[in-house]
């Protein structure tokens, strides 16, 4: 029995979230008994498009019936563009508006800025928001602040329900290039990684871009299918499946911690 415990290997988990999530993600992974191997496969970058100022004016003037945030990053990048006075006025206006959060992390970020009455659909997805809100949004003005890679399902779905929908892209996603990304791919190809935590479709695409650059698509597919691959949300899972990857884990709750728990249960 003692010998078995001594031979137990700490499973290595690939974490590929943006740099701002590194410290918390690694700490959480260690708490769950993993040895984290970190390399960001997506990078968040600020964007201020032509829709942002009209969005800000509508919200502050009380002309938006609904404001939808599809990620905690959407809130952060929105507030980072504002002066202190604008920020105060914006948050005060949000408190009088119906706020929609796509998941628990987005809700938590809203609570952090003093908004504790946001609505979460049961299904944390664009489809879930459309389904939940469709009966009540006809003739309403809706504002979306999100990434430049947001799915059109949300806008088109809400418009089909009779809403007037405006969207502003407050940040974008890019694929970082460097030695750290190459090292993670090489260690995966060497069979050194036991589990992979994918948290977005763009992360999958970033990972696969680096794999393609090494000409290792088929080998990596075999390696991923031997490992425990986890994905947050069905869209991320579907993206992996398009690459021929067998997704072992998609937790019911769309959080990184829930993903770690589910992966751990598969090892």
C-alpha cells in the first residue's frame, strides 16, 4: 500500500488561459492535486470600436432597456475605457437597467462593481439568453458589450424576438507566439501531459495553430484522445470535436474550478 502511494504520479495539467488568469488558475490546479503546465494560447487585447461611445451614451441616458455582458472580461474592458466620472455614472445607470450575465464569473464581476441583481439564464450560452429573454424583449433596446469573436447567434436571436440590438466590441482575442507555447506543444507530443483544460473555442484554435506549425496534427490528435480533455461549454467541446478530439469532460457549471473537478474525476 505504501509502495503504491509512493508511485502515484501527480497528473500534469495543461492550462492555456490568458496571462491575467495564470496565478489563480495555477493555484487552483495545485489545490486539486495537479501539476500545472502553463502557456497562454489566447491573448486579450483592448478594442474601442465606433459603437462604444453611442453605447455609453445610451446606458447613461437610461435609453437601454437591457445591457448584456457575455464575460467578466467584457465588464473589465468596458470600465477600463472610462474616466472616473464616466465610470460612476455608468455603474449608477446600470443599477437602474436590466443586466444580463452569461455565467457565474460574469455575475461575480458585476457584484464586485456593486451590481447584485443581474439575471443569469439557466443555460450559460448565447442560445440560453435568447431562449430566456425572447418572451419579454419585443420593442426593447438591448446593448451588448463583448469580444470581437462573439457569436452572431445572440444578436440574430434577439432581433428575431423583436428587440433592437446594438453591440460594441470592447476587446479582442489574438493568438500569442513564443517559446512558451512551443514548449507546451512539444511536451504534449512527448506524452508529458495527462490532462488539458480548454476554456474557449479560440483557445482550441490557438493550440491547434501551434500544432499545425509543427506539422503534428495527427500525432496530437492521438495524444489528446489518450489524455483527459476537458472543455468549458458545448461550443468549446464542439470545436475540439471538429479537430477529431474526443472530449471526455464538459462540466454542467461553466467555471474553471468545475472543469478541474470534472477532469480530476476522470483520472
